[in-house]
C-alpha cells in the first residue's frame, strides 16, 4: 500500500512538472520562403501542401520571409481569397502588410499573429492577382490550442472622438437618477419631513 502511494505521488509530481506546450512560429514555405518564380510563372513551392502539414493554433505566428516583389495579404473572407482580388475587400476582414519600401526586390520579413480561430487565408495580390492565381496563396484552419497569450489578448483601443471646438455649445447637464436636485427641492423635502413628524407626534399624543 505504501509503494502504491509513493508511485501515485511520483506520477502526480511528474505531471505537474510537465511544461505547457509553447506557441509556434511557422516559417511560411520553410527554407523556400514566400516567393514567386517569374520564369515559370508559378509559386516557388506548393504552399497549400506546406500548410496541410502544419498544425496552427491561436497565439502562433506565421513568418513570411520574402521580398518586395511579393505582397502579404491576410483575409478571413473566402470570396476575397478565391478571387485573388482585394479591390473590394473590407478593412474589417482583410489586411495588407506593407514592407514600407518601394524598392523592387528588397528583402523583408513579416510576422503575422494568428488571433482568429477558424479559417484564415493568405495570398499575394501582386501583378494584379496573377501570383495568387498561380499558387502564391494558402488557407489554414486555426485551432483554439491554449488560446491567445495575454500579449495578444488585449481589448481594442476606444474609438477616436473629435475634441469639441471653442465655438461648441456647452454640454447639457445630466440628472442622475435617484438623487434630488439641489436648491428649492431640498427645502421642500425638509418641510415635508417636518410635516410628517408633526402628524406622528399628534397621533402619539
């Protein structure tokens, strides 16, 4: 019986000491990176096949190692993804990552956090969508995993409000429910209370 207890304790200690699974950085395309071959007019590898061999979870990152000849577009809209066209895409579901440079062929790396569970779509809309149409795109299914880490699980900032100008009229006073206005109201309340007390005294006499 003592041996069984010792073994159970050791198992419990070992289980509690097991580190939690960490988040993963996925380098898109592996060593090949995120590139389009203009000679063959195809993506340098099959990115859908690459994605099919990965497991993606909330809090993971996609690392795009590429250059300014390609673009990186993230969308949650399947129609945008299938059309390879972002002209009519909504700012609410489609995001275009920019290298911040107009230099042709300049190397850059972009890290994209996975913050939405479910289908996520990625593409390059360069050359009027030709790169996307010829393989530079892929879709993934993001699992819940451990959920978002605190660093990515922050509420959005409040919407910007234009400050009032000097010519704006003053804001109206708002009455707070449950409180009486100051001034004559307080005098009336005090008078009413004295009248009630007077009636009670008369009844007691």
